[in-house]
C-alpha cells in the first residue's frame, strides 16, 4: 500500500468550492506481465484446447475454469465476471508442460504449475508449483520447464 501511495500523488483533487473530482492518473500497473519468449526447444500455446485431454482435466480439477489470456477476469476481490483465474500461457518441452496463470481475489498472484505427462499422454502428474511476481513469470516458467525432477514411473509407458 505504501508503494502505491508513493507512486500516486493524489487520487482525488478538491476545487475551490470544496467539490472533489477524480484525477486521471499516469500510473504503472503492477500486475502487467511482460511478453515471454519460450526457452530453447520449447513450444508456447495460449489455448487450453492445445493441451492433451489428461492435462486439461488435471488442470481443471486443480484450478477450476481458466478464462483465456486477455479475457476479463476478477483480478481483485470485486466480483464482476465470476472467474478469478486466467491463463497466461502454456509451455511444453518434451513431456514437461508448464501452465502459467493469474489468480485474482484479495491478493493477486501468478501461480505456475509444472506437469509431467506420461509418454502415452494418458496421465498428467503435477511435479511443481510456484508463485511468481508479474515481472518474473517468464523466468519462473523457464526454470520449471527445464527443471530436472526425479520422476517415479507412471503407468501407461
């Protein structure tokens, strides 16, 4: 809150008659995620339909409905759309899938989820979850995509 107040000199200005007018602000949005470039060897998607069905089901079970990137969602605790989760992007490299999201509500955040898909694509297993700041979503996604995680064998090899 202090940071916001320090960046914003005045939210409301009073005139000589004691009336208040809303001042248009030149402010920097603190929840803007810079464009990302997928790491070498990876592929980027922006539509959940591009995910294998097993992964799509696992994500929906864990997160509920995700609205598409750039679609309206409830970024704060003020409910207007009824959806407080939005997809940022999906990255894949081999059998590793990273789903980057925005979560609105009382405290905005950017949770990222790394899944390992079985070789036959029939099972998706959550292997890591991290929350990033908007300016570190790209870096965190790259780390998750390239992270070596000891994996237990999955059924359906």
